[in-house]
C-alpha cells in the first residue's frame, strides 16, 4: 500500500465532530504513507466509548505533520507485529505525536495506547504528548506509548522549542502517561520542556523509561510536579545505560507531587556542563500546602558526573503543615561540580522556612569527588517548622562556602539529629561552620582514616558547636567528632557549648580530635553562658592564643598530643589544666609562655617540653606561669633552639606557681659541653634550670684548693722550725 496526500487528513479512524464513531484499520505488510494528519480515535463532541484501532504492517514508513492516537473524547490504539518496523517522520518533516490527549471539557475518562513492543522504531518527532488533559470536566485521560526493541528516536530540533510531556494536566481532574523507550537504541532530544507527571490543575502521573543511550538538551525537566491539587501517586523517570543530559532545571518531586528518578546498575549519567549548569531540586515545596510529598534520585551503582548551579534536597519555603521527604543515594564513581566562581550557589539538604517539616538525605560517599563553590551549605536548617538532613560527602571534597550549618533552627525545636560525614580527603574553606544551632541537633564526623583540612591561615574558620544564642526552652546539641581521622584546622573563634539569650533550654557540645592533625586557633571557649562544652584531645597538636571556660560547664580531656597555648583560663573564671595522660605541654609559640589561671597537674605519663633560645623568659625560653598550684611528675624534655649555647651561671625559671609539689620522674636534657652541666632546682613556688660546672670539675677544683692549703701550711711549719732552730 502506497498513499500520498498532503492537503487534507488522509487517515481518520473513528473520528467525529458530532455523534460517535468507531473505526479499525489493518494496514498491508509494507506501507509508505505521506499525510498531513493521522488521527486514530478523535472526537470533539460526544464521547466515543469504544476503541479505534490501527494495526501496522511489518514494514511501515509514515510521514505526517501530526499523529494522534486517542484525541479529545475518544480512545485510540496503534499496534505493530513482532519483528516489524516503523519509521515515523523525517529530519526535515518531523511529526507531532500525541497518544491520549484531551483538549475538550469532558466528564468521561479515556485511554489510548501505541504499542510498538518487539519492533524497530525510528522517529523524527516534534512535540510528543502522552496522557494530557488541558480542559476541565470530571474526566481523565490515560496514554501509553511502548516503543520497540531497537531504533533511534529524535525529538525536537536546535532551538529547544519542542515539548515532551508524559502525564500532564492543566484543566482539572486527572491524567496518566506511560512511555517505555527502554528497548530503544537511542533517544536524541532538543526540548523546551520534558515533563513527567506534571499538573497546574487537577492531578497527573507519569512514567518514562528512557532508551539505552540518551542525549537530551532541555530548558527544564520536571518529574512529579504539581502546583494545585496534591497527587498521591509517584511519577517516575528511569534513565538508560548512557545518559548525557543538559538542562537549566531538573526538578524531581515538585510542590504538591511525588517524583522519582533512577539509574540502572552500571549506567552513566552526565548532567549539565560547565557552560550550562543544572539547578537540581529533589523534593522542593514552594507552594502553601498541607500535602506531604516524597522525592528520590537513585544513582547507586552507577557513575554520576555533573555540573550543578544549585542542589536542593527536601525543602519547604511556603506555608501549610505539609512535609517533604527526599533522598539522593549517589553513584559509586564520578565527579560532582557544584557552583562556580562568585559563590552564589547553594547546597541545601533538609530546609524549611515556613512551617511543616522536611527530611533530606544525600549519600555521595561512593562518588569520586565533589568540588563546590557555595554561598550556603545547609543541612537540617529551619526558620519555621522543623528540618532534618543527612549528607555523606564524596571520597575527595573541595568545598569553599560562605556558611556551613548542620542542624540549625531558629523556630521550632528539632529533636532528630542532622549530620555531615566527611570522606577520605576533604579541604573546606568557610567563614562560619556551625554544628548544632539554637534549637537543633547536629553531628559532623569523618570516614575512618580520612583527613579534613578546615580553613587556612589567611582565612580561618569560626567554629560553633552546640550554640544556642536565642531566648528558647529548647535543647541544642552539637557533636564534632574526628575520631579515626586526621583533622587540620585554622580557626578564628571556636565556641563549644553556648547557652545565652535566655530561656530554660540547654546547649551541649562535644569536640573530639583525631589522633593526628594540627589545629591552630585564636580563641577556644568552653561552656559559654550556661552551656556545656567538652574538648577531647586525643593526639596531634593544638596551638591556641587562649583557651577559656565560661560560666557554664567546661571540660578539657587530654589523652594525647601536644598543647601550645598562650593563656589558659581567665582571672575571673579559673580553669584547671590537667595533663594526666600522655599529653605534651609546650608553652607558647616556640618559645613562649603559657599562663594558667587555675591549677596545673601533670601525671607520670605526661611531658613538660621546654625550648631554650636565650635568657628572656616567655620570648627566648619557654615558661609556665600558674596562678594556682602546680603538681608535677612525669617527664621534662629540654631542647636548644637557634644555635643557643647556655653559659655557666645561666638560670631559666621554667615554672612558677603559687605552690609547687612533686618532682619530674624523668629528665631529657641537652648536652652542654665545656665542662658544664644542668642543675634542676625545686623551690616552693618555682622550678629553675641552672647551668653549673660538671661535678667532676667541682671535685678536682676542691682537691686543688685543698692541696694548695696543705703546701702553704707545710711551708709555714718549715719556716717556724727554721726560726726555732736558730
């Protein structure tokens, strides 16, 4: 069968403008059709309840401006025999394809399908619509497109004016669309919109399975997105084995709808480019609603590479009591790039600013790397309502952000804990890092064996853990735990446990270092106001200008590592320094002084390390000054710096206190040479190190003096004897 006519509708199967009509057409084995419009089941007036059918032949080449299977108030169906082929449209004359599209007000429900399973389907298409309702009435529409097991599909052309809609309603009631391209070899699409299960009025569901290989360039992609009536079902997008997606926006689970997108195991998704970054939102509610929505982007066991402009997972920014739950299980390889120079991007996981609740979860622990330049990195934050978030970062992370907050609420109290887990290697630059804000609970920890580098000497980080500075009766908890990892940091102000601003609430914070790493801080404050702050030092080194305790509860548990501190405690609030395990106290900044306002206690396993570079206490040699009592034991290690050679008679008061008890159990003193040695003097209020002659030289000197005395005495006796004899 060969037919060609371009000025009118060639094939109208079961169509009516008034009344009802039903038609069935079975084509020849080989068909070449060139038509202006092809409509199968199409009514603009009375509803056709029967189904209109076109059965294709084994080989079909069809050119048409429009192919509609089930339009307005009718049902339509197209089939093809197994092993057949359909070539639809050309590159120069693309076909607008609609399967189940209602543009007329109707109370009836209609269902249409295009079943190409088991065949080869090649197509050049303009707009593609499957399951769409654009007018009112109580009716609904269902469209199903099942493609073949081979062939290439091309949708749209450069300029991105085409739309690919699967389940869409803008006229009330409901629509449902299902497209299965999973058997197709490839899909190439240049689109304005790719919408799956979207609605501006009524409810809509969509299910789209992409081809094995997909290249899609779209202005926006939405999966499960409704701005009016809540859609209780979930819309789905399933990627193929190889996917290159370029889009300004990818939203999964919009204001009042549920959405899900997933990758097959072993697949690859490349999302966005450096020049065209994608704003990725998974579960974002920007409409005043009481609806509870869910969203999911499943990338596990796949490779995920992306260039993103924003990343939002579980956010509610308008009123209502609704909730959002969303998650991204990341891939097992691939690089994620978020934001660009200028730091205008945001990475938000679990956030609400207008009531209700959110819960977001992102697991990038399998990803190779994350590079992010951000304004805000927020996990479980709320200005209204409650929010919880969990983020596991990639293996390698480079993050530059103005603000990082983990568990931070200024409105309703959040009882669950938000968390951030660092990967194998992380370098983080930020002005503010808060873990556990005014009415929330936060946790930051690290993968076993991982390393976190926080801040730089030129841009130190202000670190706040368990900080409640608002008038509230709520509980704030912050935990910063680097156990099992290495933590290097340059800190400005570090506040651990603060409760100020009034109210009966509490703030509790714990900071735990790893066994390795170097921390340099300007000030460390524990237990500010009525807060409770605990610092657990397990190793590495801490260099701080000052460490102080507030009026609350402050603890410094020192099991290992080296402490360099200028001032410990304050005159107003003394703070005892207890070095009772394997800690090393090395005063000041090589050399320098440590002023302890309180008592100093050193146990048998601990070490007092003293550096000597001159005779001026506190600037040329280390000195420990204790306003209270000093109880000493353990080790004293002394070293010389800068080629300094102490001379006979030099004295170094290395410790002074109100009262000194005990003695060092073991001494490690540098060799002096020149027949000189060290003497350690213990006084009631000080310990002084002096340079004296070696003991053997003292003995020899004494013997020499005694010998001279004996010689002189014997000479005198001889003289007297001689005088007596004369």
